[in-house]
């Protein structure tokens, strides 16, 4: 049990689409790691935090079984695991903490170019190949459709060509794999992105402190991605309008300008992208000396 161990364990994908992004995110939280020789384990050098590098499909189970305290995986595998556990009459022992804004994809139904599709009723009595049986089952149930689900552990896209399925239900991002297999996407089943999940098992006070600290830093890293620090000079009379135009800004700092009673300096953190149009609009109501700077770190 992870909770008996004093060090935090985080499960990440060993190699694949999520691996680099997941590690990079933790490194940006200030964690430093040394990889073990077999490349399955990363030892945290500056915090009691270790990484377990595994197949992405195993991550929800490792967190639910309390082998790991945290895990980063696609919402698609998290949802599939949750539904599989529900089918066995069990509840998943993890919760999502943050969506991480990478690994965007969708679980979608596709078919060969010449098949007519006019809505989910077109799936009635059809055979659908997928690795995501529980998620597809739930979708079909919601749509009141009865269809045969053919389980494929990988290479789902070849099922129609093999004549073992009429449709496939698989992950898509750009659609290039579908196109290469002469398949057309007809229906989205589930939208996904990478998320961080946390075990529901209570942790010791010392471990909880570290988990809170990591999650707080992670929240900061996610927030600064879009955030900008904006500085400008403005006439005091335009202050209200200026603040209204600043995208997602919290109460800005207003500083008097030496020797200029009418104008002030305004500093603010904007939590949304600052576009050229915003700067032009600010300028048109009297702002000058506009500066937009990236934010490196933030702690709320
Ligand atoms: P593993 O060996 O870890 O099981 P895998 O082949 O299942 O690897 P990847 O193809 O690396 O996994 O995909 C990992 C995750 O990346 C997916 O579960 C999904 O959340 C996300 N993802 C983003 N875009 C795509 C895509 N086009 N196809 C598949 N997965 C995608
Ligand atoms: Zn996988």
C-alpha cells in the first residue's frame, strides 16, 4: 500500500503520446528525478516523490488500488476503468484533480467510406470493433441502440477490412490514421484530454502535505500557461474602462506617476490570452507604454 510508504508515488506513461508532456509538467513544478537503469522508476532527488513509469492503461488501476497516490492519464482510460469497475459492482477509488490541457483526442465511431450513417440508429444490429468496450456500451445504452461489440486490444482500424466489424470505435486526434485506412469518422462518443487523478485513500498527514504542495504548484503551472503580466500608463479618468478591457484580470495595482497628476501606471495579471486587438482598444481610450510579459511562476 502506497499510504504505508513515506514517499509519494506518481504513475506516468512510460512511453507514448503522454509520456514527455507528463514528465515535463512535473519538472516545471520544480521536481528533479533520476531514472532507474530499467527506466521503470524515477527517484525524486529534491522531494519525497517518485515516479512509476507504466502503460497508460494501468494508471487508473494503480491509483484506485492505492499503489500510487497520483497518476496522469487520458480521461478515456480513466472513464473506461471507472465503468469497468462499476460493471463489477465496485467504485473507482480515485478522483480527477485537474484537466491538463494536453493529449486532446476523442473516442469516435468510424466506418468505411461507402457506409451510410444518419445518426446513432444506423448502428442498430451492427458490429463495432473497439478497445473501449465499457465506454461504448454506455454510449449505446444512452442512445437506445443494440449492437454487437467486438473487442480488439489494438489495431482496431483494420477490423472493417478483415470483415469482422462494420464500424470501429477508436481514439482520433487529427484523423490521419482513419484516412490512411479509408475510414470516415461519423460520431463522437467521448472527448478526452490528459488529467491528473488522486487516490481517495486517506494519506498520512506528512504525505498529504506533499501531495497538496505538488497539486498547488501544478495549479500554478497550469494557470501561468495563459497568463500574462500587463503594464501600461493611463489617464485616471479611463481607469474603469481600462480594467474592463483587461482579459480575465484580478484587481490591478494602480500606481501614481511622479510629476503627472492625471496619469497612473496600471499593473495586472491577465488569466486569458492578451491579443493585439485588446492592446489597440486600450490605446484608443488613452493607454500608453503598453507592455505584456510572460509569467514564469505563480502561487495563488
Ligand atoms: P501504452 O503502451 O502506454 O499502452 P498506447 O499505445 O495505449 O501506449 P498512446 O498511443 O501513447 O498509448 O496514447 C496514450 C494516450 O494519448 C491515449 O490514451 C489518449 O488519452 C491520448 N491520445 C491523444 N491523441 C491520441 C490519438 N490520436 N490516438 C490515440 N491516443 C491519443
Ligand atoms: Zn495504452
